């Protein structure tokens, strides 16, 4: 079980970034969450197969078509949070 925490900076709010990330993560069979931060970034946590987490990371590095990703900070972590699905947090 892999666990990947990311923070995405750029034009990433108001461009369907969270919904697109949710759809990608669910398609990959990952659990976790994604949310907007007050400073304009998006934060996400992916849990599941490492290969699938890496595919989710590829997606957030590009984002949906309207997004303009400037940078992605990633942190691979040990442990897991008991999550049953991938959700958008508010």
C-alpha cells in the first residue's frame, strides 16, 4: 500500500481540478481525498497501489485542460488512513 500526499500550485482552482482528480483516482482504484486550500493551491492524498499513485501524480502534474500547474510538491509517506473511497473535501 502506497500513500502519496501532494500540493499543487498554479491556476488550479475554479478549473474542475478537484473533480477531475477524483475521477482519475477512482478510475485507478485509489482511496483518499482532494481539497482546495485558502492560499490557492490544491492538496490531495492518494492511497493504493504505488503504480496507480504514480499515475495519479502524472495527472496532477498536468491537471485538467483549463489548469496551469506551476509546481507539485510530493511526499511519499508510510502508514495509511482508513479510507473507503476517494472524496472531495470542503
